[in-house]
C-alpha cells in the first residue's frame, strides 16, 4: 500500500491526480501541469515534498563525521543556518544520494534526503556512524516548498514568529523558530522557501497559502521546472553507477583541504588524474520532437546519452541533459525513432529567475 503525506486531504480537495512515486501517493498535477509550471515562473506555486525526509545529525562529533561522509565540506558553513548542496558517495566515488545540509549549530545539522533513497541513505549512515553522533530521521515533520517571484512576499506573513526572520534570509540559508524551520532554498530556479514543520502547522499553512493565491503544483511541474533550471534528478542524471564528476557536479566536491579524507575522495582524484571524465551538458533540440532520457546522442567526439529530457513550457522548446564525450560542443544529433534530429549543446541552466538563459531564445 502506498504511503500518504499528511496533506493528502488537501490534495484531494484541490483536485489532484495521483501517481505512485517511490511508494507514495503523490499529486502529478491538479488539472494542468502547464498552468502550474507558469504559476511558479510568474507568481507562486507550492509543492508538498513531505515524502522527502529531514534527518537531524546531532552530537559533539557531528562536524567531523559529516566532513568524512559528504563530498562537499561542511567546514564551509561558517554561520548558523548556512546550507550547502552535496553528494554522499561510495568508496568508488559514485553517488549514493544528493542532499542539502544545513548547519544550525556545531552539534546540530539538518539533512534533507530524497524520498526514494531514504531507507538506503539511513542504512548507509548508520553503518558508518561514530561515537559522538546521533542520526535522527524526522518522520514527524512535513516539508512544503513555496516557489516563485511572489513566494517570499506571500509566505512570510503566514509563518508566525518565524516570518520576519524568514523574510530576511539570504539564499541557501535557514532559520529555526519554534516549530518552524524555514530555508530559502528550492528546486525550481526561482526564489522561495522550503518549510519544515509538524503536520498540523503545514496543513494550516497550505490552507492559508491557497487563500493567499498560491497555486498547488504537482510532480509534473516540479520536473519541468527543475529541468529548465538545469538541476539533476537522482536516479536519472546520477546514481551509484556514476560519479559527481560525470554528472556536472564537480562544483559540489571540495578538495581544498588535502587532509580531509571523505568517502570516495581517492576514487575521484584517480578519475580526475586519468583525464577521461565525460562532459555533462545541456541539449537544445533544433528539430521537431521531445527529448527523453536514454536517447542516444551523436557527437563528433563519439556517442553520448540523454539522462533527462522534456518540453520546456517557458521556452517552447525541447531540452535535456546529457552525458557526452569530453570536449563536445556546438551541433550534435539526437537519435529519435531511428532518425537523427539536429540539436546543439548549451550551458545549463536554461531558465533562472524567470529569465531564459539560452542566447537568442525568446519566451514561448
């Protein structure tokens, strides 16, 4: 039986069409995926992401343990509330999961991990835990993401005592006030909040946001928005068969401290030294059709593969992410139904803060 988030009744009331996602009944849309996408780009939309899991890491050894566990370095988090994006790696350097890590105190960090990998992640962490560290999955909390150019203005007044502090947050920072944990983070390429709180607080917030004109948005819009933003999706663009270096995520790997022996470091340094790391690029289709994951890409340097693909509502074009031979640029071809279709390599993100980033393209 699929699991349901505490917002399930709200989704039904909003007319959601449900799909199974990682064992959860989740809304794919509420009538129009396209309208939900545009609402986030132009005003404000909200996503129930309570199927994801907040995991608190507590204890006097939390910092040193996370510096071993994660490829990015939590020592960069100099101030309380600061967040970073990181991968958790195998010894072979491949990706166990990608996550956000917030430092709230030296002895308290909060991670947010993917829905489909939660149990695997927790087992991975528990197998490597050390004295002085306590791992606490917070299944008692819900997560709501509110995204869009009007998201902060519409949401902050509804957050009670946390509202004023939340409104002042800089991107990739968080604040905890009473039952509320508010991060100025997101997965859409727009401004907004990710709010973690008990179910009663989140269901009330959902109802109040509806009254404030914030539109519910489903997983369908979430995927087209993240693709336009050039953000990776675990299980498609990365998994335990590839490294961050092969997934456009070298920027999340910190090698600055030569003494920091994080899990997977030796493998990444060997791969880097070998110099055979594929490129991870954006693809814009020049011909007709819709790009899909696993389509073959032909380049002058050799074949590659689309890892994600879809139609961009903002651009009115088909876009994708692909793993291709190093040095690939310019014109390429994508095999669609046995025929080559012209495309070209572009730099993601395709869209950020409502603006198209691909030179020469206008809004659809």
